[in-house]
C-alpha cells in the first residue's frame, strides 16, 4: 500500500502536516505501507536541506514542473497538499485521502486488512 503526499516546501498547509505525517509513518513503520512524498519544487538541494532540517521521513521525490507536470495532470493535482491511498494491487483506493493531521490511520488499517 502507498500513501502519497503531494506537497511543496513553500506550501504552509503542507508544512503544518509534517509532524503528524512523521507520527503516522512511525505508527505504520512495521506494516506494509510506503509513504511517498512528491514535492512540487524546483531545487533538489533546497528540498534535501529542508527534508533534513525537518526530519521529514518517508520516500521523497521531486517534480520540478509542479502543476505543469504529467504527474499533476495524471493525478488531477491542482492544489497542495493532496493525498492519495493506493492499494497493494496498484489501484487508487482514495484520491482524496485524509491529511495526516486528520488521522487516516483507520482507513490505512482497513486497507491493510483486506
């Protein structure tokens, strides 16, 4: 299962999610869940420094084209943050998954137990 977080370093609502996101990742650290963070940013160096500074856990990717990217178009991303939950078969279970601060724990647990 994959919990995708589309975010950006200049997005205040995104940054507010980081502590809760780290707690969520810690809760599911021994479960079959990948936390994939896709930053809409244009500087890999800036992103790396930010991730280190905030101790932001998970797998991190960067999409330099942001909203003009194929990723944004494919996933219909027009605002940040945006969360998806992908099941173990690669299907989108929830294209409007709850933010970490809104405790998506039960939804994740339910999917893991299917």
